[in-house]
C-alpha cells in the first residue's frame, strides 16, 4: 500500500515513507497516562496528536490495532527507582484504596478523551492486569544474561547490554557522558552500574500493591510494562511506538533495551514523539504548578485563565500547531482559535444553504490535494487548516453572491470538510440550534446563579455536575455563564 505518507522517525532522525510490516494491518503502541491523578492539558495534547495519527491511518484504509496502556502500578516518585509509590501516596491522601484511585482517574481520563472527541484505542491494557507477562519477560532477560537480582530487586545490566547493542540509539547521546553525569552510587541500593534500572522492585513492609515473584514479593518497574504489553498485543516487532518527547531519553530507551535483551529485536519500526505544551515557555506539568486540568480550562476556573474555552476550541488550538513543535498556551492564542473555529463551523453550516450554478468560479480539488499532501508530510495539520480557510473564503464568497459554484465543486467542498474537519481532525460543532434546550438551560443557569449567590454550593455543583454527565458543560466567566455540548 503506497499512500505517499512520510513520517518522522525519531530512531533515524529523518522523515521516512510509511511502509508497515504487514499492510494493511498497522500496530501502534502509545504510552498512556499514569492514573494516580487527573491528566493535565499537556498530557491531552499528546493523546490528541496520536488520535490525529490514528484517524489519518484509518482514513488511508489501514486496519490499525491501537494499543494505549494505563499505568496503574510501579510508578515511584523519583526517576531512579526510588521514593514513595505515587499510587499509595495518593491513596493515603484521599483515604482510598490504591485501586480506587486507579478507577477514579481512569474514568476521569476517559471522560476527558470523550470531551475531546478522540477515538478509543483498540486495546487499553493495564500494568496490574499483566504482572505475569512482565515476570515472564524479566525471567527471560535474566536468562539471556542482561539482568541480575540483588536483594529481591532485579536490575537491568546496561553496561553488559551496551557492549552488544546501542543503548542510546533513540536519542544519540554519548554513553560516556551519560555515565559521567549520573550521580555516584550512594550505596543505598545494590545496582552494579550507575545506569542500571529496576525491572522488579522488592516491596517494603508498607507497600500495598505487591505481587509474588521468583525474586520475592514486589512490584514491576515502570518500563517493563510497555515492553511486555506491546509484545503481547502487537508482537515482538510492530510498526509505530509513540509518546511524548520527554519519554524518549529514559522510558523508551529502556523499553528498547528490554525488548532487545529478550527477543534480540528492536520492537518498533517507527518511533514517534510529540512535543510539549508549554506555559510561558515552561513545560506544562502538575509539579510545576502550571498544569491546567481540562475541566478548569472548560470552565475558566483557573487564575491564569481569562475565561473558559470549549473542548473543540482547545482541540482546534492544538491542531493549529504541528505535533513536533512546542505549543505555548496563552489566553490570546485561545481567543484567536475560538474565533477561527467558529468561522470554520459557520461556513460549514452554510454549505447546505448554497445553491449550485451551471458554471463554477472555483476549483476545490487542488485544495483537497493540498490537504492530503500536508497530512502526508508528517501529519502537518496547521497547513491543512490554512487550506481549509481557503475553502471557507470560497463558501463565504458564494454565499455573499460574489461568485458561483457548480454542483460538482460544491460536492467536493462538502467532501473536503467532512473528510478533514470531522473524520481526520475529529472536530464537531458544539453549538446547538435547539431552542427548547436553550430556554431550559437559561432557566437552570439562572437557578444556579441564585444558588451561588446564596452560597448554596451543593446545589450549584449538583447542577453543574448533573449537566456535565448529560454532556453539557457550563463555562463561568466575568460576563456570566455560557454552555456547550461536549
Ligand atoms: P504521564 O501520565 O505523566 O505518564 O504522561 C502521559 C503522556 O503525556 C506521556 O506521553 C507524556 O510524554 C505526555 N506529556 C506529559 N507532559 C506533557 C506536556 N506538557 N505536553 C505534551 N505531552 C506531555
Ligand atoms: Zn510506555
């Protein structure tokens, strides 16, 4: 299948033609969220970028098996196999069981993904559901001589591995420099080498999430889950492995090492990495205190926000940047996206009202082909959006009676919008023309305003959350409350 699609491969540091191993089947694995708390907007950007890629592959006729995991165990606070377990810590804080934390934030993640109108993955495996697969893989890595057990913890032997394989293949860093930069072994662990990382971690007496293993009771390290689950569902060699750019240097580097130490095969043909969402130039992260939750963005309830923005405005804002460019968040940029998105939707609404003429002043096929060309050039969504605005100008010109369009070109316009705006970008119109609903919501919003004035927050929250569960999001701003469908 030659679709003309070129994608940037982190592994080779260049754009390559997309030639799947078993076309039309495509195996794609994306590292999913760690569900010990809410996903922030930065995380959402990565998942929205891979949704675009998933949708475009499907549009091209590929049968994509898209696996996106849920990390629900084995995440320690420190980067280097140290510190408290994030799930246990959160469970204590919220006075819940760790698996209640997992359930709560998995459901929250799914709600957010639905609001952004992303497609669910084909398989969404969890780390805790695949403990035996991880143990089997660790056993194999040990028997192949690339890992060792010390005091109930199993470490991957990076030095041994790097004698035969290139440990820094993904990032092209210098191994000697990395060895020099990692901190001295403090003596508090049993690692032989500074870069060695844990495959299995011995449980402390207070560890709640623990499983028996050949090395005693413990829990898996973070990296092994993705190697074990990608191999299980996509095979030892598959097409695309993705995640945010921040994962390349450690998590994905270690994944490649584990898979090669086990099967002697580099697991993915194409490694794809999305760039970061930033706020005033700094990476959005919860620990930096600049991580908006999607709900805060939709409602406008955050000190950095002037007002709320709807899910589709936010998604449109993200699609206006290429997935490998950084994207800086600002109220002004979102304001502009809101206007742009509305202009696009208004034009699409007009499409059914345009009447065709015998002749046509416009040719739509070149616009369509430019959109395909842009998507084929490593999923260049901002170029597609610029082309779509050319089509918007055509629609507005015909609507204003300043030009004519034939039935054939009008059909092409409809196909263009349908394919790129709805099918490939996964955008949808949030405005409704349902006047009854408008009236009912005006009344409910007024009752809620009264409740808030009386400091009856239980009622105002009940109204907001009740409407949210029915797919209606309220947005509060200084000018009052508005709503949109999610
Ligand atoms: P986590 O839940 O922290 O494991 O992250 C889930 C996904 O979000 C990973 O692929 C990260 O690389 C990605 N990610 C984290 N922060 C950002 C950000 N600021 N912008 C874009 N993606 C991010
Ligand atoms: Zn992963």
